[in-house]
């Protein structure tokens, strides 16, 4: 009886996560996906007969929006690229549109003899499997990480050395790295005894799920089915190694290895294994690059990630679970969370990345933004908090560097 009661409670808890933010996310399909054992076993589009939304569905949009989106794509390699605006102009199809564009830029369709219909089907599935009601872990975050990854792939120290396979893996891993993220973290999945936690033995639970979901979608779309089996297997494995590197609890492990290579100056980018390591680091940087964006974009990411943390905290409070670190709306202010995240996670990583790039114009720009943003959060931390909001200062207040962004685009 107790077990049945606990199961009902947990089911209810996950129903509530799925319902947060609107009616649509409360559908049975979303709940089923959240509770799915492995996505491709239980949630097959072929079985459901669903056709994912492809960029072709943009036709109903005003030509003017598409024209503006196309214009934005001509600047996709600049650091000030506004992914929120791009997502609105593409009617929520930023990830698919961006990936199609970048595959064209690198001529990947031709190089890997990809079937365009399968590619659209795969990208549509990935985009759709992000939870649009998550404030942070949604398809716009994936598009943002992909755009940052593209900027890093263009770094002078790297660009010349990368093979088409490296580029393909880097972009694919960036696009899919958080797919089907439930909006709660690993400790939450463990303490609520979510089946994904036991499936992946409480280790890199979410990242393993993102990877296996990606593999499921690759196989379901047949995107790589024309390639020799050993090659598609290798692609799946490398995607796994890249996506699993985004597990933030492995940050120190990667940072120490990176630092050691830089100290010893022993990175040889002609070696595939070293390029793979740098792709892991580049993806990690792209994943946590939001404090390095211009204030107006960075602030939005900060508020979104904290909102997602607070929603988890609200659930934990409601179900008498211990409130996770950073998730207590009353105790963990946005500025405090940001200063901690920037100081302990982002800054050390981007300092090493700057060394790796020798240093490039882009890494200087990124660290410049990071320092300004940190200072801005510090000043807000000292400011008295305004009651009724989840931030310490009103959204509209400009950051320290507002208005001086002209000319900071990277080449
Ligand atoms: N601005 C931020 N403030 C606090 N935590 C962040 C911020 N950006 C990213 N993170 C965390 O870093 C993690 C990196 O991996 P994820 O995208 O899975 O989840 C991310 C968040 O938990
Ligand atoms: Zn991420």
C-alpha cells in the first residue's frame, strides 16, 4: 500500500512538472515522454504517426519575418547574435533553421551524402523533443549552444585542423546535448526514484538520456543508415562522449586535463583523439557560455536558468523534499547564483579556453563580457531586493555596458 502511495505521489509530481507553464505540456504525450524508459522504445513517431514540424512549415509566416531571419543568418558567426530574436522570426524553429544553414555552410549534406528529407525529419524530432515550457532547457538553449559551437569551430587555432566529421559531430552534439531535458536536475531524479536514475545507475543520468535519445532519433530517422555500420557506430559513440562531457559534475576532471595540456603545450590537433578532446571542451564552453554574452542576452539566460531552479525548489517544498542548492527562491537570489556560477564554473573554464586560443579576439570579447556581467550582478546583489519579483532588480534596468556593443562582433 505504501509503495502504491509513493508511486502515485511521484507520478503526480511528474505530472505537475509536465504541466508547468501551460496546457499543452500537460498532455498525455508529454507525460509519457517524461516517463519513457528509453525514448525510442516507447515514443516512436512511426508508431504514433506524427510528422515533426520541419522548416517547410514556415511558409505561413510573413515574408518579412523570413527575410529578417535570413538576414540574421548572414551574421550567424558573430558573438552578438540574438538567438531569442532569431527564434521569434523563425516561429520557434531556430534550432532546425540554424542547423540546416550550418550544414550548408560546411557542405555536410554533400560530404556525407545525407538525404535532406531524413535530415529534416531528424532535426525536427530533436527540436520537438526539447520541452518548450522549460524556461531554460528548451530548444532555444540548444540553438544558442549550437551557435556558440559554430563560433568556436571558426577559431583560427581550430578551423584549419578540423575534418568534416569533427564539424558534423560538434554541431550534432551541440544541437542534441540536452534533448528531452525534464527541467529538473539529477539529484531530483535520484531522490524521487525516477526510473532513468536507476537505468543509468545514478551517474550522468540526464546526459546519458540525452545521448540515448539522440541515438534513438538517428536510428528512427535513418539519417546515417546509408553509411557503413562501423562508421555510424563510431558517430554514435563519439556523440556520446561529447554529450557526456557536458555533465557539469565532471567539470574539474576536464578542467584539470585541459590545464595540464596547456601547461605542457602538448596538444597536437593533427591527432584525432586530441581534436576530440578539444571538441569536448568547446561543447562544454558553448554549454555554459551565457555569462560571456552581451548583458541583455546574458541576463535573460540567467533569469531563465534560475526560474527553472526555483520551479524545482517549489516542487520540492510542496512535496516535503529537501530543497536543492540554488533552488530556494527565498534564499538564493539571481545575482547570488550568477556570481557563484561565474566565479566557480564559467570563469576558470574560459580563462583556459582563452589560453588555448592564444588568445583570440573572440575569447577576449567573451571574457570582457563575463567580467562586466559579473560586476553588474555584484552591484545588483548589494541593491535592496524588490518584493514580489524573483530577481533583485527590475528587468528593464540596463546593464553596465548597455549601448556600447557596436563593433564587438567577432570576425
Ligand atoms: N547562468 C547560469 N547560472 C547558473 N547555472 C547555470 C547557468 N548557465 C548554465 N548553468 C548550469 O550549468 C549547467 C550546464 O549543463 P546543463 O545545460 O545541463 O545545465 C546547466 C545549468 O545547470
Ligand atoms: Zn545545456
